[in-house]
């Protein structure tokens, strides 16, 4: 196939009797990018590490050495300017705050290189999973277990992180006010959990995701009896128009995730580089168009008997039932 590729090792998985057979170690765990075109690689080493794997891995019975990093590639295509591509795998054993902190570093890096690389992709597993019964996990228990009630984490990201464009202001006000704006804004400022730097870095420079933040599920755990599913995987594009999409591995035979695939075409350079001040308007228009298109798809799924929201509310009720049982046991 004559592809070129790069791999960055995040973790060395240590073989151990502590592991379940399914999770047995002995290999490596990381991120990879492949291309038909010439490509240069670098690594974005995250300062935010919400879970200390080398110190606390025994709590999970998954001994490993390493840390979360993002692989970055400059892909030199034959038919356009170079593309900056981020291959991402955010931390799963933390709450929403930890993942947003990590993602803010990617957005900051994106902005730094936007003038020379206006065509950008952020692809990978963002682990947006802290909703439904996952709110009960000890690793998901930050304040957004409560502050994001009624939404999946992926919906919360779409509404409060990705909807604040860099041109909207120097601080992401949606994050600053804990996801509720402008209601109770003053009361919520101190409760957001994000530092001033994260609030500055976590501004969207023009990425959009052509998938529904709730219904385009990429993982479903059968052992939870259909009470939990999530959109963990994202294809965020900047400077491109998405013309085709595919989602596959519906039976989860090849992986525990579905795959997302997109076909894109380059925007005109004047739009992507914002030399004419049009990038914000194009981004806003595309988010609006995709939202309308995806809602139509959702209506079609409902006609065919989609149970997504019903399952979400069953999981929502299950959270409070479980909390009530836990409180009752402590009193007994």
C-alpha cells in the first residue's frame, strides 16, 4: 500500500495476575496516523494528567507505565496546503473537567499553528462518557456529575465547549459559568472548576463535528442491559467541507467502538485562513446546517423506533435509585 505512518506509545501494558484475561498486558498502547502522502510527526505532551497511571494503576488492576499524549502530523498532500492532524485519546478515568483540561491544550496548539496550517483535523476517542450510570463511577465524580444532568457528556461538549468560537471572546463564558449562561451566572462562576488559562485556551477556532452529539453512538455496553451508551469518538474538522460520512462496525466484532469515517474537500484558502474575515460566519453556518440535517436524521430514526432518549432517562432514574440505596445502606 506504500503508506507512511507514525505511532506514539502512551503506555507499556504490564502483564500481571491482577489483570482480567480480557485486559491482560504484555503490549503497548498508543495513537497512530497513516497517510499516502509525506508526513512529519511530533508529540503533544499533555501537562494535564487527571489520572496518575504509574501511581494509581493498581486501583484498576491494570498495571501500566506511561501517560496521555496526542500524536500530531503535518500531512503534505499533492492537491492542497499541508494538513495538521491530531490523533487524540483523552483520559477515561476522570470526570468531565479532566478531559476538557486536556482538550484545551489541543485547541491552544491548534490556534498557535493556524496561520501556517489553516486546514486541521482532530480525530479520535475523546472518552466523553460521564453520563447516565457512569455518573456513579468513582472516576467520574466531579461537579459535572450534577451540573450536566439531563445531557450526555458529548452533548455538554457540543453545547458549552465547541459552541464558543475564538472570535466570540477571549474567555469561554459557557465554561466559565458552569454550562448555564446567563442564568445564575454570578453564582456559578466560582463553581465551574476551570482555571483562567483553560477558559482562555478552551475556545473553538473553527472546528465542527458532522455527527449528532447524542444519537450517533460509538460505544454500547451490553453488560449494562442497554442502560448505557455514548458518543466517545469525534471527527472534528476545520477548513474543510464534509461531503460524505460513514459509521460502521455496528456489531462491534472488530472493536468495542464503532468507526467514524468522513470524506472532505478543502475550503477556499481565503476562507480557511480567514484573510477575508469569513471563517467565523462559515463555521456558524455549517454548525447550523449540520444541526438541522442531523435533527432530520433523528426524526427518521424515531419513526423507525429509536429508543435513545428513553434509555437515557431510564439511566438517569437508575442513578438516583442507586444513590438512594447507597444512602439507605449507610444508615442501616
